[in-house]
């Protein structure tokens, strides 16, 4: 299975996937930390967190998969939502909570 196949499998078989530097418990950059905090603030504790620093193939290929050059990257129901700034903005507007509630209810 290629790295792109693994990414496709991860985002399509998990409702919420966060590609980040580090883990939610031990983030290795401020943006990744903030992204994980947004999910937890929305009550989402059951999500797939993929540490891109621990998997060089995912790190390199994810940029091409989504045409999104930075980390973290949030996927909900197979669709790229965006990075940390977009997540925070959506959270502040109440949009992130609604998106996640609807995704988990489906």
C-alpha cells in the first residue's frame, strides 16, 4: 500500500482525522497543539491523530494528497477542513462545533 493509499484509507475510514506534528498529549508545535485543543473543546476526544513526524512517507505525501502545504491538517468525513487558523476561526464562529456534531451523528 502506498503512502497515498494509506492517507486515503485513514481519511475515509475515520470520521475525524488530524494530521499533526506530535500527538494530542505531546504536540511538537504550537499549531498542532492548538488544533488538538479545538477538537477537545468541541468534545471530540475520539479522533485519529497521525504524527507526521513519526511517518516520513505520510509527511511528504500528505502535502500532495490535499494540495495543502502545512500541518496540522484536519479531515472530517474524508474532506479537508483546513489547518489551525481555519479551525480556530470556525470554532470562534461556532461552525466547528456544528460540523463535528453533524459528522459524528451521521
